[in-house]
C-alpha cells in the first residue's frame, strides 16, 4: 500500500513540475537574442527530448548487456521498453528540431549533421524493432536484439562526434559550447535544467510502468507453467 | 583417445510457454550406448542438442568430464560428433571435400586415403567420394552426414534418428558403426526404431 | 588450442567459402552485376560532362561509394544466410569454434569487396572521367573502407541469418550502422581527388580505421553470442 502511495505521490510531483517548466518556458525565461521571434523557447522542449532519446539509448545498452550476461527475460523487456521510449522521444526531438529549423532557416530539413545524427538514431531504433518482429523465439530474439543494440551503440559516437567535425553545422552551440563555458542567460538556464529534470522524470515514469507490466506478464507466464 | 563422461542434472528446456524437458538428470559414459526414446515432441532431439552444447538449457547444466577433469564449453566440439535430421552437409562440395573441411575445423589434417576409408566404412564407394553431394540420393547424403560425425574419432557420439533415409543395408552400416564405437566412445541414439533401441545398454524414456 | 590453430581453422572456413563461391558464383554474380548495372546507369545518365568542374570531386566521390555500398548490401549477407537456408549452419556450429567461423567468413567478405573494388573503381574512373591527384592515399582509403564495410556486414549478416525475411532485414539493419562510415569515406575520397598529400586524407583514414577497430572488438565479443543463440 505504501508503494502505491509513493508511486501516486511521484506521479503528482512530475505533473506539477512539468506545469512549472511549461510556465517557466513561456513566461519566466527572457526572449533569447539572435533568434527569430520567440522561436528559441523551443529549446526548453527540444533539448530535453533529445537528451531523453540518448538516455534511453544508454539504458537500452545497459539492459542489453545485462541480458547477454544473465539471460533474465525481464532485462530483455527492459531493453525493449527503453528502445520504445527512445523511438518516441527521438521522433519528438526530430519534429521540434524541424519546426525550429523552419522558423530560423526557412526549411524544415537542411541535412544538418545534427539532424542526420538524430535521424540515424531513429533508424537504429526502427531497425531494432524490425529485428525483434522477425524473430519468433523469445530467447533468440532477446540475444540477437541485444547484440544489435550493442553494435549500434559503439558506432553512434562516430556519428555524433566525428561526422559533425567533417561537415559545417548550422546547429546552435550545444548546451556547453566549444569554449567550455555555459553561455546562456541564467533564467533560461534555470528553466532548461528544470525541463531536463522534468522530461527525465517522465521517462522514468513511463519506463517503470512498462517494466512493471512486463514483470507481471512474465510472472503470470511462469505461474501458468508450474 | 581420452574417455569422456557427460553428466547432466536438473536439465530443462522451454520454448516460449511450452516446456519440452524438465528436471532431467543422468550421464553418458564411455563404452556405453544409451537409447533415448519417446513419442514425437517428447524432446529427444532437444536433449541431444543440449548435450551437444548447441542449445542453451532453460534450467540445469551439462558438463563434459575427461578423466574427471571438466572440459570447457568451447572445446566440446573437438570431442563430440553429432548427426541429426536438421543438419546437412555442403551440397556444392564433394563428399571428400566435406570430410576434409570438417576434419580441418577440428584441427586434424587427414590424408585423402584416411578420409576415403571413413566413407567406405559407411558404405560410400571411392568413385562417389569425389562427386558433389548435390548429386547424391538422400540415403547417400545421410551417410556423408554420419561420416562427418565420426571423422575425428569422437569420444562422444550423438545420433538423432540415424537410419532415417537409409535402406536395409544402411541400417546394417549403422549397426556396424555403433558396434565399432561401442568399445571406446560414449554413444547416445535418439530413436523409436525397436531394432536400434536394442543396441542400447541403457535407456532414457521421455514423455509420459 | 593456440592462435595458430585458430588461424588454420579460419583459413579452412575461408577456403570452403571460396570453393563454394567458385562453383555457384551466386555472391559474385549478384554483387558484380548489381555494381556494374548501377555504374552503367550512372555513367549513361550523368557521365563525366554533366557535372560542373567544381562539383566533381564531391559528386564523383559520393556516387562511387553509393554504388559500392549498395552492391555490397546485395550480397554480403549470403555468408551466413546460405548456411541457414541449406541447414548446414548447425553442422558448422557443432564442428567449429565460433571465432574461426567468424574470421573465415569475414576474410571471404573482405575478398569479395576487394574484388568488387578492383573491378569497379578503375571502370568508374574511366567512364566518369575521375581525376585523382592522390592515387596512393585513395587506394589506402579503399582498402580501409573495404575492411570496415566487411566487418559491419559480417556481424550484421550473422544477426539477421536466423530471423525471417533476412534479405530486407540486412539492409534495414546495416544502413544506419554503415552511414557514418560512408560519410567519412566520401569525405576522404573527395580530398584524395583534389590533393596528393597524405596529411589531407589522414583524418578520414583515421576515422575509418577507428570505426573498423571498434567494430572488430565488438564483433569478437558479440559473434559467439549471436552464433549460438
């Protein structure tokens, strides 16, 4: 019962926090200089979405490696849950990025290295699920999907760090710029950090929900067998 | 040739929600033929796959002991020979090339003469040894498959329905093969053929 | 069991692949004909003179690697798919160490890609009027690209071989993993066309080498898992 109460409280907390973030993004943070109109405010949503997409990718790797080591079906369910959320968040990051690109540079899509990185992340997630769909045996599905996730993870740094160095990028400096300093108005920074925390909270909420569901299904299956 | 003993305990295998084997324990000893019997779907092939190490058990464990020293999993393939209906040899290679390949994979360099003798023991004439397997009848393919399993003189031989696709003389060939290996190897045969069951010194009965 | 015996076993797998391929020629036919057909289509439709002088290095480099990339995608998965199709995979699994199988198949894919490059790149150069100032750096880049592509293709082929609909799945899984490689190879080739200096091609060469190294390490760890699953 206390567990249930704790979960309930935590959900209300994330909800209230996100309301504050939304309010802050539109009314508390000042208008950014050097951007068209109020377009820069999308940063409070776009950056956390991209961050969660990458976070989900890391959770997916961790649970995949654990599955390969221990062969616990719950780890496979965790990896799949992380990938599913990663897919949703990378789609949202791509869409918010495109909206911003349209306002700033007049085109939804201009093959910017960072756009390509997020699209490849999206393709990796899509391929991951295409692979899972094509394997009927649960154990084999878990093992092969985990292997692909690991392989994809080790090639991603090349896309994120090497390729943008070869090509010129329009993308604004990432949160911490090349000089190694955080170059942002302090109120904007507060809202952005709060948004990062909030979106991470949403991710944790959805992720634990999926894992609890998977746990129940696995336990039921085991009960039926014995 | 070291003698090898395989022990297995609490062995179980599930495919999704279907439990095929559960809590099976026992052992295969050198100089002993075990007949594995049971109706279709009772897990005969699954048991052999688990013993060969080509399938991961859902529960329990299998270990190979060479004179009581455990053999690591990655060395099992040098000690065991397996033939089963879901296995094939390379059709685009000749029988001789197939055998040479499977011997080399186990780190053995065999002369053509030695390989031809293995094939001859299984009833394949020397002129057939150099023909492509693609031109063979299913019975001849079965013989090459069996040759592949014994080319390295394994200490453990696992045969799944060995006389499928074979005629009467083929059946006698298998009988001779089992007899020749009986003196030194641990043998398990999955079968429902009463004559083959009779070769077994011991029997593992699966299913209810 | 020593490293030398691993090498012997890997060579046995390689020799088997080569012998099978020389008899059936399925992979050579699909990859070679795919490459040739695309090259002819590109050369006929675009040719050397449809492209402005200043766009040449970039476009010619990009088209060359796209042709090589898709030709590779049409045949490199066969090393594992054919073993599953012919039911020889289990026989092989029971007879060989996973690493020997992986190394033998990798060598075969490297050889296949090298043959494709040896046949296609000079032809492309002639038909498209490709002028290369750094010939030796370009050859180094082609060699590195050949190894890196074969590495990724081989491990992805092993993953998809046991899934259904493996032909399309191979492209779906391989494309996102190979795109960074492709980008670096195109950038490097463009530079090699305009500059004879090693130092200019070096960043791309290092990137490709590092990616190949990472894929190699991941494959050695993952292949036994994939092969036995």
